[in-house]
């Protein structure tokens, strides 16, 4: 038995684990740096977030060890069952979740709380990897493509019902995975077009946008007049596309902003676009309250000040003034990147970005060296999840994306976040240890 374990640990990818430990260590130090006070009687104060994060790191390593000692085929065999349980827990959370800042995305037992939507990313990754690796799955067919999309997006639907839209957006990362497995380029084109249409709906007055879309449809029809004369199908497609764009911009987007998104989410989106929330979407005015200031704009402004004040080399560890004086809201969770930027400047921030990119590139390298499609797809799922969190979190701290409450992997304080990312990494390492096997 001991020889088998020795053989297993010799096959483990130490590079990924090294990146993982470095990032978690940086995260704990960053949380420590914004909480530490010279007047503290000791650094070992259990009520401090950095001590709680250190304990969660210990739990993560323990669970990681258990995962490494588990048969790699276990994760494939129970992928669909785990996904089903995960969906069931998400549904339960809608009705029994703890209300935190207007969101019912947390389950609590006593003082212990966790966010099922974070853990569901693991089950979704395993289920999607299982589905795409099945011998009977033909991802070139429309049916299997729709099934793949359904597996990826079903958790997002239930998370939206929990009023946690930011976390739900992360599940769109699975489209990158499906693109690697053969999803047509047209899907990505349509996706980016929808994003552009949403932005146009927010930036252009609704009647004017209707005229623009109609004129654009007429211009396309004139350019395609030869094809439109000969066949009926292009005409139907063009009319259908025009009608969809009209309904999407005139009905779907306004409905989402009025009845799905919460006020602070709308506030963050318009803050990023540099505009004030229109009266029709301002839910504080609907409630008869005086219109409040743009809190998201304040958050991002303070974040930029903190990062910018770090300059090229930074102010030094424990010398951050904005973060230490708590000018930056959520500075140990969503805005933890500010602590790095202020204390270690451009050099430290760049080093952190390089560390993240190196980890993601290493994961992609691991995915491409697999014999098993299951492990390859799972590796791409892990890389895509990390990329979405990394890109969106850093973008929102420097004002390039709306503040939607997405954590920075391994750095942001939070047990659910650290544990879920740790499990993702350790499952990948365990599967990769058996990379010569065919896992289905």
C-alpha cells in the first residue's frame, strides 16, 4: 500500500500545487495586512479574518489530501449524481437560504455558512466533463450541444433565483470549454453580439435604438437582395433576427432591469458605463425614497485611489494607508487586489497577474497532455473558472467592469470560495496523476 502511495505522489504535478500554495499564502498575507493593527495584543486573534482564512486553508489541505488518496475513477463515476445533489441544494437554498445583503444564496447551520453556488461549480465541471467524454455523445449534433449548454447553465438559473446574479455570470465560462470541444464559432459571435446589444440598449434611447436596428436590417436586406430573391430561408432568418433584436432590446432587457436585477447591481452596471441609473430602473425612487448616491462609483473610486497610490514599487507591507484605514469597502474580499496594488505597487500587481496566468497556462498544458477526454474537459473547466474570476475581479477593482461581487481566487477572504477553488485544483491534480489511464 505504501509503495502505491509513493508511486501516486511521484506522479503529482508539483508545479500546480506550488502555484496554489503561493497564491493562498499571498491571500492570507493580504487579508492580514488590511486587518493588522499595532495595538493588537497578538497576531493570533481568532476573530480576525486572516486567522479564519488560515484555518480554512488547513481544512482545504486536509480535504485535498483525501482527494489525492481517492481513486481517480470515483470522480467520473459519481459526476452526474453529485451534479443532481448540487442542483437540489441550489433549489433548497432559494427557499431556505440565509439573507445576506439582499441575496438568499447562503445556507447556514448555526454560525457555519456556505454558498452552494460556489461548490456547484465543482459538480458542474465534473458533470460537463462526464457528458462530453461519453462515447455516445456527439457534440457535433444540435441535441448534444443543447444538452451541454443545459448542464452548464442550469445552476446559473437557480443562482439567479437566489438573487446572486454576479456568481451566476461565472457559469458562462463553460462556453469556453464547449468551444474547445467543438462549439461553432457562430455561437461566440452571437454571444458577443448579444453583449453588444445589451450595451446599446443601456446607452441608446429605446426609440432611437429601434430606428437604428430597423435601418440596419433594411441595409442588410439591400446588400443581400440577390439571395433574398432566390430563397425563402434567408428572408425568414433576416426577419427573425430583426424581430429577436427588437424584442430583446425593447422588452427582455428592460424586464430584466426592472424585475430580475437588484438596485445595487443596476447601480454597478451604470456606474461602469459612466451614467446615472435612469428613473425607470431606480428602485429607491420607486419605493418613494430619496435617490441615493452611487455607492458603487465610490467603491471603485476608492479602489483606484488605493491601487494608484502604490505607484511603481508600492508603499511596503503593512504600510497601505487606504486599506489600513478602511477607505476601500470589502477590501478583504472582493477588493483584496487593492491591498496588493497599494502595498506592492505595479511590480507586485504585475507579479501577481503573471502568477495567475502561469497557473492557468499550466492547467491548460495539463489538459492537453491527457489521454482521457474526461480529464481534458475538466482541466479546461478549471482554467475557465479561474480565468473568469481573475479577469472580472481585477477589472472591477480598476473600473473596467461592473462591481458584481466576484471573488479573486485563493486571495479573497471566504471559506466557501477558498474551499471550492482548492477542491477544483486537487481533483485536477488527482486526475492528472492517472493521465495515462482512460477515465470515463
